[in-house]
């Protein structure tokens, strides 16, 4: 793609400049994985290099990597390996959460629980979108297996119009982010065109990507032209189809339903073409936006979402917003809509965008903005997958959006497929997700960075997390 710069390549540039790299060294990873060997025997493999299933495979994992993949009759299982019975099951790569959030690591017990929730649900990589310096050692501790969690891409503190109004401050913050070892930068609402341009120019100089929201003052086309790597939440796509700039300048999320009559859907092809030309990706976080615009009550969501038992009921100041707060926010947004179904045209157009952007070749990447209103880490990925299918993508295309598409987008060659030499970030499923995307939520276990978590291991830890959440904010 033309403007996307690999985060892995950025790490290499940082190394040349004497700056911190993305992760601990491969020698450290190998040392931490020393002695770990597993064999998935007689399993059906979804390699994710294409829409196919390889039956009767044995997959050997050594030192956190896939060492051997082949027919069970042809692959010898090492004597030292822990054997995992794959009969009737399906092995595929873990998926990415490309718009997630991490708690303050100083709340260590809570943070470790959140990291585990991601992994327990098959999420083995999370791109954080609201970071700080304390997340850098968290990233490295997970990679070194001191904490069980997904591979982290850590975002620098977000740059918004509320905290940066001068281009020179924007340039300084971007350079400081690179020097500190952050993986990327998040841009937020309210940025002026001058500040946004300073961010874009400096990010290119230091080898960092920037992504996130689109300021109404900047607009979708300018953000794309200046190299924003992902447009998250499909931010400003609908606004870009409205001719009146004064209307767009004042629009907020809940005002969109009232201006849908001014949306010129004939411009849909223009916004898609601009995205293709820029080489940008999108992270729709569609379930969250449908929660905001769906007109349903907080009680409705509480009644149907059993996974909320793995989250604090009451908010923990400075750490987490609780489920009761989520319900209040949902009720407030629903009350602000002109009618219960007023958001439906916005939802329908967003779903059309997802399908048509994907069909045009735009990387549509899996992400949910968890933890956020009724987006419990890990569990929210399962709901996002279902909505993407309802938007017109096939189950394979949705799984691709969380695996190969992410690896390709980041310029990585060591994850996203079940292939020799790749990281052992894997999910063992009880049924074929190519037939029903819902099967991804039914796992027999997860392997993250070469560490195997059986279903019984996961269920036992989830019970502990449920009790912890009750204790911390019941």
C-alpha cells in the first residue's frame, strides 16, 4: 500500500537510531519459551492462506513457534511434547483486536484479568488506542511470559484538540513518542488542520503510524491524503457525503440521524476510492456504534449479555467504567435520539460501507473499542464477527480481517497464519468457523506465545475473574 508504513519496519528504524524497539529480543523470547513443546495431533487446520481446511494434520510447537506442520502420518511427535488431541477440532490463528484499550497497569490484578479476558476469547494481539508510559513495561512483561496476555501494540497518549493547539507542540509529542518506544500514535477529535499536518509530517519523519478518529475540522479526504493509517469507527465517512461544511463542522455522533436526509449516497464511491488510493485501512467497531445508535435500553443489553459478569458492576475511579455506568450511558444516548429507530438509517449505511469498502480491497480490520460500553474484552470480538457477517462478509472474510489482513497491514510475516515459522498464537475450536462464524466463540483452548491454555484452564480462571470483579466493583 502507498502510505501505510509497517510498524515492524518502524521498530527497525528506531533500532538504527538507538531508540527502544517494539518488543524484547528474539533471544529473550526463545529463552522464555525454552523447553515448551506441544503437538496438536490429528487436527483440522485452517491455515488462513486461503479459504480451505487441511484435515488430519499434526502441528508441532517449539519455543513459541510453529516448527512443523504436516499430515499426521508423516510428522513425528517429539518425546518431550505435550500432546493435544485435535480429533474433530479446528486449529486456526488467534485474531487481533485492532482498537482496544488497556487499564492502568498499577492496578495489577485488574489489568492481568483484562489481559486474560482477551486471550480466553481467542484474541492474541491487541492494538491499544489510548496509551501511556506504564503500558510499555506491560507489553514487554507479556512478551516475556511474566503475564498471560495478548501481544500488545502500545499507543502513545492520544493527541486531540483539547490538549494540543499548536503545531510545534504536536511535533514535540510525536518525537517524544518515538523516543519512548511507543508503537503508534492516536489522533482524536478537535484537531485543527495545521496541528494535524504537523502530526502527519513528523510521524513520517520518525517512522510512526498514526490512526484513530477524524477531526471534523480536518475531514476524511485530508486525513487520508496525509497518511492516516486507519480510520477507526468509520469516523467521518458519512459526514464526507454531506455537501454543507457548516453542518459537518458541528456534527456529533448523536446528531447524525437528524441529518441523514442531507447525505448524498452517490458519493459513496468517492469515499471508497479515496480510501483505496490512500492505502488506508478501517476499523469499524460496528457493534459499539450500533449500541450507541440502536435505541435500546441498558437493561436490554444487561439481560442478554452474560459476559458482563466478568466486568465490574460499579466504576473504579481511575481504572474502569462499570457495567451500571454503561447502562446509564446507553439510556442517555437512547433518550437523546429523536425516536427509538432514528439511528437505523445510519446503521444500515455503515453496514453498507463495511461491505463495499471490503469488496474494493480496503483492509477492513477487526476491532471493537473494548473495554467500552457493553464491549467486554475478548467477548466483544465474537459479537463484532457476527455483525460483520450480517453486513455481507463471509465467515472466512471476517476471520481474514482478524488474522492475515492484520499481518499484511502491519507488514508482519510471523503471525496471522498457521504456517511453519509463525508465532504459536492459535485457537483450537470445537467446530468449523467457516461454516458458522459463531463457532469461533466455542474453543477447546487457546495457545498464546507458545503457552497452552486448555478449556478447563480458561474456565477455572474465568471463575476467578468473575469473583475478582465482584470484589473490586460488585
